[in-house]
C-alpha cells in the first residue's frame, strides 16, 4: 500500500483497461489514478507485497544473470527486488502492446535501480536515467565518523560495503549507475563522491528544486514572520516561566532540524559554537538572548511534565490577566457612565490583588527550565544531551544562549508547540545547518524560499550551488561555512563568528536581509531548475535513439549570465524601505538611518540576473517519461 495521496480512476481508456487485464491474468495488484499534488499527474502503483510469492524465483534469476545475491533477512532489499522485476515487466508490457514514439524511464535511488538493470539486461528499447540523491556507501561511511572527503580516492569500496553488510545493496546501486544511459546526481559535491564510490562520473548534475508557490507568501512573508514569531514567543513564555529574565524583543530564534545524525547534520559543531557564542555575548555585555531549537526525532515515551506544566502556568496567567482586565474595565465603564473620573486607587480591590498574588506565586520555580521537552528513553547516552552536559549550557539566568531540544517533528496538533514546520521556520530568525554530509539540503532551501537566512556548508549541495550563483552569499542571508578545507576547530570558530555577527545586526538589518533572502527563491524554483532534468532527458534519448534524437553537449552547470551581484549596501540596513516591513518597535536600533537603500532597484537587478532555461536541440516531437520512484507516467511534447 502507498502513503501517497492518490485518487484511483476506473476510466475506459486503454491504460485503465490494461491495468484490469494485468490484475486478472497475471495475478498482480496494479492501480491507476492521479497523484493528488499540483498538476494531478497520472500515476501507476504496484503492490509489491502482492507478488511476494515470486521473490525466491526472482532472486535466483538475479543471481544467474547479474551475480548479485540478496540475503533473506534484508526486507528493504527484498522489496527492491520485487519492485525492480515488476517495473521491468511493466515497461516491457507497455513497449510490447502500445506504440509510443519513444519511452524514457527515470529511476531514483538504489531501491528503484534494479528495474533499470533489468531493462538493459533484457535489451528493452527504453532510454534510462538513474539519479542518486546520496550514495549508499557514503552515508554509512560518514555515519562512522571517518575522514570521508580527504580519503575518497583511498577507500576499498567492496571491502567497506562488505564490512557494513550492505554489499548487495551497493551492488544494486553501482549496477544501476553503470547501466544507465545517463547517470545524474543532485550536486557537484555528490558528483565527486559518486565518481569515486560508484566508479562512474555523473553525466549531468540535476539540483533539487521546490514548488516555490507552496512556500511563497507573495509580499506578506515579513508579516507572516512576525505572526509566527509571536507564537514561538508564547511558547518561550511558558517554557521559561519563573526565569523569564530576558527581553523577548531582543531574543533571536535559531534552529536546526532533520534526521538525528549527530555528526553528519552538524549538531556537534553547532553546540560547540553555541558555547563559544555564549561566552562572547557575556563578555561583551550583550542584551541579545539566543534561543537555539534542536528539532530532531529521537526515542521518547512522552512529554516532559515540567514542560507541559510551563504551558499550563502561562495559560493560567493569561486567564488571570483577562479576568482582572474585565473587572477593571467594568468599574471604569461604570465610573465614566456617571460622569466621574475613576479613582485609580479603588479600581483594583483586595480580591483582585489576591488573584494576582496567587498567580505570581504559581510562577515560582525551584529548578532550571528544562533542556528537553520530552522524556528520553536513552537520556544517559543521547549525543545532544551529553554534549550539552559537557559544554555546560543549562538555561541558567547567566547564560545568553538557551537551548531547547524538541525530539519530535513539529505538528499543529501538539499540546506543547502547536505549529507546523513551515510556520515554525517562518517565525525563526536563522536556520543553522553545518552538515558534514549533505548531498543537497532541503532545509536551508526551504528557509530561503520563506525569506529566512541560513547557515550551510561547502560540503552540502545547497551551499555549493549558492556559492556558484551568488557573488556575496552572506549579504543575501546565505552563510557558507567552510568544512572542506578547514579543520573542525577552525570551522567552529567560523560558525561562531557568523552567529556573533548575526546577533550584532539591528532589527532593520535583519529585515532587509530577509528581503534579499526571499528574492533568491527564483533560483530554487522547479521552473528554473527543471531545465537540468530536460537536458538529462534529451541526453538519454539521444543515446538510446540516435536516429531520432540529437544532443549537443553544453555546460548546464555554468553560472555565467545569472550570477547574483554583490548588493549595493552591505551589511544590509534599510533606511528608506518600509512597504514590505512590519511595524517597527520603539526599541529598534536606528544607528543606520543615514544609509540609503532602494529595495525595488535591488530586486529588479536580482530578477535580471536569472536567465530563462536554454532551449535544447531535438529531432522528434514527443516521448513518454516513466518515473520509477513512484511509477508515475507523463508525456512531454517538445
């Protein structure tokens, strides 16, 4: 069964009729419908569990034809075998019973790769593309804390895969990469990795894009930031009740989110940088408070009682304030009604003071605000908690950096922090993703299209892509940390410098930086990045059908002609721009009032620096594309 939202269709067209035929005579479970996403593309779903009775026979065939053996206990690999044989069978049936001009199948990741290998082994007339979003062996090696990038050329890949008991998976991935007409990956850094580990240099880099309309809020993103920030502040008021001795208007929200890979995702270097940032803020007597959120799922059994109590106390205080306000308002109304100015000393009676004193007494707390919002099952061995114990950041009053570890993905139905991930990101000031292994990096990309600055690294696909396209990334709110050519301590110092400089920005500087960051969203739109996939498809068609298609090699990865220039005012500090900014607080820093800034002029220059996708040469008029990562089928006309 699939988790994808799909509307099944029982139309009378030829595809639906063939699906019924397969289900009846081949004892397969095949479904046809539309994927419920934008555009509603057609999709074919295959239930691999329905054909599990064929697993042993297909494993034997795989061993005889490809010399790849799959152990019985690897469930994921077993599903990959079932899916691969079913995909190859389906493509063969489509090619044998219909006459489309040409067929192109795009396979993503090793789980779908066997279908590609079988298509080539059976010599099906299908053009094939294989895309790896991260090499399987690369993930395992980096999880083992090895010096990965400095030793890429030295790894004995067969031995390393065998030592980690993934040799059969590695063989499936490598076979797919070697057999494909066109091999692609998502970033330049992953292309280097794939060349050494999979022994084939990618033909083209196909960066991951986003549906920008989904994350774009037109020109309201600054207001949405203010609204979401207020909701996070409400959570902070409850979490730090009794110790709320810092100014929320001068509080910056930082976050890191993703899979719980302590070293790969850079949580280790982020925590060390936070400890150094805490020292800098204290010795410089800064009035800025930094609250760092760690949104990484871990094993828990329930919410922390003290955390839930904090939100209950906050709500109780709010209810008390509303009760006293209503009583005060009623007395004020009655006094004005009889034409008398109110006696302020009589507006609050003894009962009102009693209610308020009881509420204040309820906010007394003998312990420090909790670090973790949940009860961890492995508290003593948790990497984040152990690192926090080592660096000594326990949310004390003297610390200018506070830490909140939320070991669960965010949800709007949570009783603790009822916000979706998108709302939460909009409310934060900075996303921090100092990853050591990040083939692309959707989290900083999502920050960018929502106008939130982020810190990435030159070991992530996103960081390399932005360095290539932007002359001065930091001016646009894209901070690129050097983790490739610097040691861990040097990288940590650089990250600390980025964070400290960000803390020194005024509110106006942060507003204009968000404006610049949001304008980069066009770079990450599928309407722009889709040209790389179009290029890969034409390359595959030209190799599979040389008589019908031609392809002239060019440099689709070159950034010439659409490189963002350095902005006119750096650091960002708008003085004349007001129309896209929320209302300014009285405490706003006005040190940069004399610096001129024309937001519309900068935005127009930025738009001119993105050129339209290039037109690629072709001979034929149409071809059919099958995506093996979901068995969706679409037709493109050129």
